[in-house]
C-alpha cells in the first residue's frame, strides 16, 4: 500500500500557475527563487541572547516544517549570541536588523546565513550599502531588503498618502539599485503591508519591475484567526499568479502556528508535497451522525502525523461514499454507523461509537508502511 501512497506530488499534482522567473540566491543551504521550492519562514519570539531557549524554539519550528528562521537582534547581547545560534541551528538563521547598522556586520561575521535589513529604520543606511555588500560577499551572506509600511523611508511619505503600494515598491527599488550599483545582487525583497489588498498590489508591481526573489508577508496580520485569513487570501492570490519565492505568516500567536499555516497554504496549492490531511463534512441537515465530534476527535488524535495520508470523515450518504473512496482512508457515516473505506474499498461497517478508534488504528497502520517516516512524529 505504501507504494501506492508514495506518489511524486511534483509530477502528478496540478499547480495553479507557472512560477515567475527570478534569479536564484542561497540563504545558507536553502535556495530561493529560480526553480527552488517556495520556502516557509518564521521568526523566534525568544530573547535571542538566551541561546538555549532560542535554539529550542528553532528546533520546534524546524519540526513543524520551517525552512528558514529569523531572530531579532536589537542589542549587543543578542548580536553576541548569533555565532552559537547560527552554528547549532538545523536550518539557516537570518538576523533581523533595525536602527543600528553595526549589528548587520556583527551578524555577517557571526556566520548567519542571511540578514534582513530595514532601510527605513537604519540611520544613514544608504551610506553603508557598499560596506555591507562587501562584507556579505566575502562571507557568502544573503540579504533581504525588508520594506514595511510602518517604517517607510521618510522621503516617500508624501507618495504613500496617495499611492501606498507604489511607495513601497519605489522604496524597494531605490534600495535595490544602491546594491546593484556596487555589484551586489544576492538579495530578496519584501514589501509588506497590513492591508492584503495593498500588499497584493505592491507585490504585483514589484514583480513586474524586477527579477529578484520575493518574500511574501502581510505584516501585523493580527491574532491567529484573522491573520490566517489575511495571509491565506494574500498569498493565495499572488502564488496563484506565480509570484512569491518564500513566505512568512505573521500571527500574534506561537511561531509554530505560523509555520503550520504557511505549510498548509503551500500544500493546498500543490507548491509543497502534501502531508497528512483531514477531509470532513461541513454543517448540513443531511448528516445522520455527530460529524463535528468525529472530525474533531480524529483530527486531534492524528494531529502530529506527517506521512501523506488523506483521511475523510463524512457524515451523510450524498458525498460521503465518494469522498471516502477518493481518500486513502475514510468513513461514510449514516444511521448511527459507518462504512470504513481504505484505498477505495469498503473494509467493514462499524457502530458510530467505534468509528474514531477504527480510523486512528488504521491510519497508524498505514503510516507504519512508510519506511522512512514510520509512525507519526511528535513535535517537541
């Protein structure tokens, strides 16, 4: 059965659009742009100077599917911790620098894979471009020019009042040109805004104006529910046009949640191989079993499964049998019982009280047939 499940998603799954052609850069071991997969990023919320706590959170983010992690560097103590963090992290570390340009050089010297610079917040940043480019080139460090509406270059504030998307794009292109003028091109660009509509407009215009890899983000997106909706809408619109090379979902929540949302966005668009997935009924008067409870219990029990299995929890006879047959494992429920279907075949019928236990047991049996991943992995 495992052979049937291990299908090359890149060869069989349709995608929404041809990826926009960009130049390729490398953030440590992760390629960005060109033909590289869209990567998922997040940012630690620990005190960076606390090396152990930061590394522990990076491990959690890595286990959740994070490809690149960013750490804040607002103080010298944080800068002093970068070397240990960069050396021990399983994924590339990007230092997040605002206000003080000396931390840019400290991050490069510490061996960080990348540095995010915010030109609008760094005093006399333009005067440092040549020196930063030289240091980054010598160390093989990638940069991200991070333009945010909340810290826009003061010289563009009048333009922002009438054309906010245009002001973000102009700021990004101005800074990109400064690096280009000194022969440095190993950078990505972001133009973040809290309004998904303005953010989409900005990235569309930026995409048409340059071939640098683009880091997508809706900044200050809000609490988990609101931020997930904003990010999904904005990323979906752009990725469906082939725009975007790396993403960060910004939530007022645990960073692990950011990664999980980002991974699921990419999986939903077939831009990342799908892992475990639950298909379940919406609310409707046709349901003859408590499908809400069934779906919640199965989801909770299998939430840490990482193998590419699709489980369908269906509550009526209209779509239930068909959806269950399409899944790797499923149940078509009705009249207090459920037909258990595996790989398109009805295996048995069980009482409603046994549906959850049966699905969980069979899902674990399927997972065990994946030799490289085995049983579900628990995120720590």
